[in-house]
C-alpha cells in the first residue's frame, strides 16, 4: 500500500472517530460539544456498527501528541444561540447542540493506559471515539500473573486483575441478598486456586469464616480445603483444635469477655495456678486440688470476720466441686456440701445426726460453731471433708475445661478471702464460664496440634450451627490467634502470607450490638481494626463480604484496597460507600442500586478505573449454598399416583 493510501485511510478513520471538541475545562471535568453528525446511538464505518459515546463509556482527547482519556459522566443539550428565530433557523437541522461531561481518568501511551492526570486539554482540542484495542487497554493491568474477574458490563472486554494487586490487599465484597456477592467471593478464590501459574508451596494459608455454612461443602472454591463444621449443640461435631500454649489471658479474656483492669489480672493469676496444678500424673493433680480446697475451707471456718462475700464464694466453690467430681446428688455427700450460716462474724451449722455430738465440741441449740477459738471443730470438719473428696477422686473430670473451671473457683475463693478481689467484680466471668462450659466442650479441643497446622492450604470454619453468643466470640478468637501466630512466624519467614476471609462480616464487625458491653465491643473492633491497618506489614490480608456495609466500622471499610460492590438499595449502605470508598466515580456510584444480579462495580488499586463487571456464575456443584428457594417448584401441584 502506497503512502497516499495510508494517509487517506488515516484521515478517514480520524474523520469517522472524531465526535466533537472541548468547549469548557473545569479542573478534571471537561465539556465536549458533540458534532451534529455523531448524535446517533450507533455509527457505521465500512459496514461495521460502532457504539456511539454514552454515559459510562470512554473517549480520548487529542492534545498535541498526547491522548487524554476521559469517562463520560453526563450528557445534555443546549439551544443554539441565534439572533432571529426565522432568519437563523437552519433548514433540516436541529435547534440544539448535544454536550457530554467527561472526567479525566488518565492518558494513553503507545503501549498502555496510565491512570492519573498528567495534563488537561485546551479549549477546542478534538475528542475521538476509542477503538476496541484502546478500550481493552483500559481493562488491561500490567502484571505477569493475572486472573480472570469477569467481563465488562458495557463493553465486550475480558476484565482481569493482577494476583499481587488484588490478593495482596484487603478486599471488600458488598451487596444485598441475591445480588451475587457469594458467587463473587467463591469465583475470585476459585480462579486464584485454579490458576496454572499459582503454587502456594505451604507459603500461604487461607482461613474462611463461614457464618451461614455456604462454603463448607465439598468442591466449593477448592477441593484442597479442610471443612470444620462447628456446633454448640452437637458434641459429636467437628472441634476447633487449640494448642495448649495459646491458653493465655488473652485467650480466656476473649472467651469470658473479661474487663481489662479487673478481670484480666484475675484470669492471669488463675492461669498461673492452673499451670502449677497440671501434672503428668493425674493423681498428683487431684491431690493438689484437694489440698487447696481443704485450705480454703480452713481459712473460712477459722475466720472470726466472715461475711456474706465468703459465703457466696463458698457456694460457688461447692458448685464446682459437684461438677468436677460428677456428683449428681449432693445429699449423698453431706460432709462436702454443708449448709453454713452466719453467727455474728463466725460460721455455724445444724447438726445432721446425734452421732456428731461425739465428734464436735461446744454444741449449743443443735448447732456446731466454728472460728478461731473452735479449732477442734474446724479440724474435724476438714477431716470429713477431705476423706469424702479422696473417695471421689476416681470420679473426677480431669479435662482441661473442667480443670480450669475448678481453678477459677479456687482462685476466686482465695482472692476473696485474702481481699485481693471483690466477689461481685469477679463472679460475672465465673458465671459466664459455667454458662459456656458445655458450648466450649462442644467447640474446642485442646492438644499439641492446632487448626492452623493443616496440610490443606485453606480451612473453612462453618459457624452455621453455633449460637449467637459464640458466633461473636469464636471468630474473634480464631482471627486473633491466627494473626498473632503469623506475626511470630513472619520474623523468620517474611514471605509467608495469611488470608482471612470473613463472609457475612457484619456479624462480627458491627459497630452496634445490644448483647455485649460497650468496652467489650470496643475491644472486638480494635482487634480487627489493628489487623486491617497493620496486617499488610506482616503479610496478613483480609477479605470481608457483607450485605450490610453500613453496620461495619467505617475505619475498616475505609482501609479496603479493592472492592466489589453489587446492588445496594439501602440509603445507609449507599451513604457508607460514598463516604468510605475513595475510588468511586459518580457514574459508577449512581449505578449501584440498579445493577443486575451478578454484576458489580470493581474498583481499587487493582484497576486503573472503576469498572462495571459481570461475574460469571459458577457451575451448580461449585456454587455456594445460598440459593433462594424456588417456591414454584416447591409448591408445584404434582399428581400423587
């Protein structure tokens, strides 16, 4: 082809693609007057149909040798100025000019689209349609390893994202029920795990907290997944394996929702005593416990200044004895479960039978009295107490949960007697422990291994069958343990990463809760806010999915690097998106309430600009179990043969 034909072709293409000129520049907002020949919805060139410019589409503005790229936010018309209605009215022409408002988003080099404003156009610079190849460059991201995200909603272009820019970041996936957010979460990680260029080699761990049990099924996301289905009701369900070294004041502080200044120091003292009591020989452990029980009772019986707080502490201790030694009927062991009453500042009790008169001194009105001046009565009482406890040693439940409950009671009594703690300040955590003891036994297993050291690179922990109280505590516990353990390893192996995925994140990241104290809610949020603010330094990345972003802490949402926003129609949710997501343009934001199912706005550091993307639906066997029930099929009128 000679140079004249090349020049002619270039001029023809330029004439076809030119759509107008710049008539106003206001910062990054540009007004372009559209040529009257380019007002059709579709344009034709050499037998090919081209989509004309419209809201949400891109165009380029030529300034010298630079092409400035803009996105159309708005279009409008203005009446043409004229002096006389009759004389100036063009024949067979419109009386109005069409204009489009464009936001500058970047510029085009010979090989790639670069996001950001390097320069702005001048007045009367010409604006052009973009070719398919040029549009495709906007959706292409410079990375050696990309994964497929979906297809652009308004352009027939494949949307990909660089693995590092997307997954080495905090990700948010938001959308109302039925908008497709569960499919998006599953699709992203399914595409990652099935990428031929990805090989984790035990360098990355993925932890999915599944509140509704949508992902804890075979084949969903990956087959290399360990499903841990927890239950507070079923003792035969899976257990979360906890390493014994993790059982510190932070662990029990979370389980028991302990206050920082009063209850956590008590827990620390309890753990110290518990570690001292645990021996390889269970008999030795039980002997220590019986000695402490006897000594605590001795202190109370010998005291001449007993008050109701000591009686309350003693009552608590009796409950633990019954539980620890598996005593069903306390009447069978009267020597252990005596009913003491106050006599002034000393204790006394009714005699149980006439035989006791031969063992005890100073019996008056059928009462046995104790105190500093009744040492013989005290020692006789302790003798029967110890004999019966020794008899029950073989019935003792020496599991860690039962042992810790007993030590809590022992330390509570000891601290109350020695005035190191007030009964009313400490008793709430003991009551919480007793309330949650069965739940903890069903949920947790203590040993030398742990849930983090599994062969699978992904663990899915289902909380579907966990009650409301533990649905807040267990995820917090898992997250904090995982984060702290990863930080310890990070110093020796800085390349390893931990990816925490929280489905239905409003359950644990909510700023409002009527079931917990204000201080405990603040602690819960502080843990997650620290991870999302500081975790990146240690290779810890969080993905959250929620249908109620307005319930989640703004601090957390504002720290997200990449977001996938499906249809949201609640004003509070939309307001949260506008206030916390900095990389949303007006067109993308306005489209959120009307997005079709499966479509979302993908924006963040992994994209050069906000993109409307249709996320492909996974096949039936790979889909999360979140389908809406088909009532027509369920209620179908079938003939019964």
